[in-house]
C-alpha cells in the first residue's frame, strides 16, 4: 500500500494553525513569527513533507494560465463572466483557457485533466448541471492549486465562491407578481442539487408567505435546464385544472421555452400569464413582449472570481470566502398587467 503524501493541511492541523500560515512559514514570510517558522519547518522535516510536485512545477514555470470551465459558451451570462475574468487576468499578466463542459459531468472531468496537462496554475469553475460527485475538485484542492467557483458552486467550506443573491431575487419576483394581481404563481426550477435551484426555490416560498399566498406543490415544476425539458414543465403547468397566472424560471432559456409553449396553448403574455426570467440575456429585449428578468452583475462576478483566484496564488490555504453579489429586477412588458 502506497503511503499518502503529507500535505500542508496535515502540518497545519498538527500545529493548530491555518494552511496559509504553514504555506507562508515555509517561505519565510515576514507576517509569520520566527518562532512559528521554526516550528513549521521542524515539523515539515520530521514528517518528510515535500511540496506537491505539480504545484511546484507550476510555480517554477509560471505558466500564467488560468483554466476556466463553464457549462456553455453560447449564453451571454457566461461570456460576460469570462470577460470579467480576462480583464483582471490581463492586469496580472495572465491569460485564460476556457473549456465548456456542455453541462456534462464527464466532460467537466475531462476538461480538468486536459487543463492540468496544459499546466494551468489553477481553475475558476461553474459546475455542470450533472455534477454531484466532487472528487475531481477535491483532487485540485489536494494538489494545493487555486480553485474558485462562481454561480453554481459546491464545497463552500473548502473553496472560495462568488454567487448572486438568488434567494432575494426570487422573493422579489414573487412580490412583483403579486403587486400585478397574480395569485397563482408558478416556478420552473432546475436540478435539485444545484445551489441556484435551492436558493431560488426558497426565495419563491418565502415570497409566497410574505404575500399571504398558500404554496401549491403543483405550481413547482423542475426541468434539466434544456428548452425541451422547460417546455414539458410548462405544458404540465398549463394543463392543470387551475393553471398559474404567473410563471418564472430558473433562467431566461427556460422562460423563452415557456413563452413559446404558452402561445401554443393560445394564451397571451402578459394578458393571461405573467412571465419573468433570470440572468437577463440579450434576447430578453428582442422577444415580444420584452421579458422582465433578473439582471446579474456578470462582469463583476468574473472580476471578483479572478481576484479571489489571485489571493489564493499568494496564499494557498486561505480560509474560503463566500461573496454574494446583488441583482436587479429589470421590469419590462412580460410581467405587467395594464
């Protein structure tokens, strides 16, 4: 049986200090006391600690590459986040390699393996809708490489994250519907394990409670984020004995599919059903009626994720930060009854 390599985490745990303290102590950082530096180095020698060879190779080569993995490259949401990442990376003399997972878990794993072979210095990731096993991310952490998640996140106790205020945004949508005389409010969610699904569902439920509306389970549908699945979810809602008079979806793509299905049923937006989307894609302003949607600070999200990444390059093992950005409900024709 091969003995597991001693890591910074092991030394930190034994000394009762943070991983970043150990990392800086091994580099004689001036913020670490001489006494602690001696203790760290003595224990590292005693335990035969040696820096992770992959991480050290990266540090010596200074590849200046960041691996960025996103679910797709087609939506404005992800392209805008990538632009924010690139802006900060350029200032630091880095560049990014972007790989889409196409919402597939195996593709995501493959991308990470390939980017490691390309010698990226770390990763900024939005997980795929299929991802429920996080072992490939654990390997990145174990290799002592910088890793940051944005929007769809996991392992928040170990990895810095940047998200939007999904709970408050969904709550605000529900209030907006109620203020426009909607009382049968439906929500088309995404896969249960995604943080954005759970947070928006909780905001929806809280919004109903705020408005004194009873939660009806039949008004909560799920989809796999594809237009076909969203259309099927919408059809189920419209075929109810008492269909909803307002619908919002986990993202704009879902709501565009819902809008198309509503028309197939001979119904009108917003006369018969109010609609609100999430992420405020460019198409929200060119469809008819124009779509009310939650605007995400996507470019800022990319910048914050990149800045968290560079904090980790300086001090691997820093306690993970969770940054939540504010969104804005942009009200257009689809959610206002005249």
